[in-house]
C-alpha cells in the first residue's frame, strides 16, 4: 500500500424498524440529563419530534426541542441553537431529520464544545475538543450525515456553503429506523437516493479510495438501481425503504473515508448561492462531472456500469464506462430530476463566481482530475 489510510464511523449504529425506541436508553448510557433535540419545522409540526421526545423522556432524560434547522442550515441556525442549548442547560444533543438537522446539530455541538463561531471550523479538523454526546436519528435515505464527519453550513453573508470535515463531529450513535421514512414524498426520496449514489461514485473514483471504501461503494451500486425506483414508486414498500437505509449508510461509509469530488464541490456552491436542495444539485451535476472525470478513471466507470447491471460483454473499457454514465442519466430521468439549473433559477452571469468558489471547496481535493477554472465553468454551463 502506497499511502496511509483510516476508516471512521460512529461507535454504535442501529438499523431496522423499532430502533428509534432505543434513543432514550442510549442517552441515559452516557449520563445525559437534558438533551437538545435539533429538528426541522416540518417534523415538529407533524408531531414526530414530540414522539421522539416522549421516548427520550421515558428513559429519564429531559428534552428541549429546537425546531429551527432549515434546509441548507445556516450559520445563524447554529448560533441560535447554541443559545438555546445554553439557555436550557443541556448536556447532549439529538438530531432528528435528514442532513439539515444533523449538520445543524453538529455545528451547534462544535461551537458548544470549542467556543467561537461556526466559521472558525471551516476546513479539516479545526476543532480541539470532542463533541458533546450526539445521537443522530435519520429520516431520509441519502445524506448519511447521521454517521459522517462532514458538516455543511451556509455562510449567509458570503452565500457559500462551508464544508467542515472534523473527526470530532462524528455522532456517538446513529439510528436508521425505516419506519420514519415511509412518509417521505417521491421527489425527496429521489433526490436523497441520488445523493447517496453520488456519494458512492465520488468515493469510488476518489484519489483517496481504498479497498475498504471500494467494497462499500460497490454494494451501493447494486442496491440503488433496484430499490430506489421502488421506494420512489411506493413509499410504503418497506423492503425498498430498508434496503435504501443500507445503501445510503454504505455510501456514507465510503465517502466518509475516501471523501468526494467536484460534484459536491460545485453542488455546495449551487445550494449556498441559490438555496437549492442538495440532493437535486448532486443529481443534476453527477453525469456532467462523470463525463469530465472519465479520462482519469475509465476502468472505474467501466466497473460501475457492470455493478449497475449494464451488459458490458464485448465492450471496450471506454464503451462500458460511457454506458454506465448513460445508466445514471436514465435513472435520474426516471425519477423526474430537473434537467438543469436554469429552470431552478440559476444565472449564467454567476458561473465564474460559482466555479471559483467550487475550486476552494475542500471536497475538490480528492477529485481524480484536476481542472482549471475554465473547465469547472464549462461543467457548470453544461449543467445549466
């Protein structure tokens, strides 16, 4: 092996229907007395946050609910959450939701444990102190934020998503109960599922990929083409929901350790600049970045085609690789993903700024091809 590597994930990971009932006992195990439950307004209004709070209270832990995690959580969400945590004298955190809730809770925990503001932690491993105990309860099958060391927070003034990669933000316990995902609308099921596929592909072609991360990603390529369309078509298909839980978690294991590439580097800018859904941004960008990276990872994209179920017998590596990318495009079309960013409000005059910011994003470092500014701008133009 020519490089050192590591493999990190939460110490405890719970899967399956009913695992949500362990949330309170897991907090009790680490001596928690009062926890801040970070969630979004939707889950709060649906009563799901209160249901979880009741489970936690039954174990003897008090709960303060903070329902202000916005889609693309902001630095202000984090600052307000820190104030709520301190005002309620909390000693632990629970995040309930998708990536937005988990990222907001991680940001709150970073500042609570280390001081300063969330801006101080942009980049890699900037914190000194471990996070307060965090239990992450997942309600979508996509971001894998419930088990990663990644936190994405929007800097409102700069209109930039800050990528924070920090070993201290990995949750103590992750819970993936597919029963919480049954009500996920088809559009969100599609976007989060393709987010997971993006994680697996970017990790697989990353310059930091290892046999460990490859094994995780390859299983994702088998699961998603079968079970994502089923979950999209029928949200009550419990087998599909359960298998998508495993797919997104495996994808998280892959990118948490091999990192990502220019799909995410650009998607972070589109989301921060226009407040667009992260999964949709990834799904739009994925084929374009794959085409750009093809020259550097032809063999890998050929393998992806085979894992996705494409017939590649008798084809050259290049032909197989292109067939794999075509399969990705077809899946996105089947799931009604928008064809480009223009219909979502993106503007051509912003392309250079978006590209310049993307090149500064920490996830760009492990992309297999090293682009110049004009090349990043061209990728964005193609995705418009």
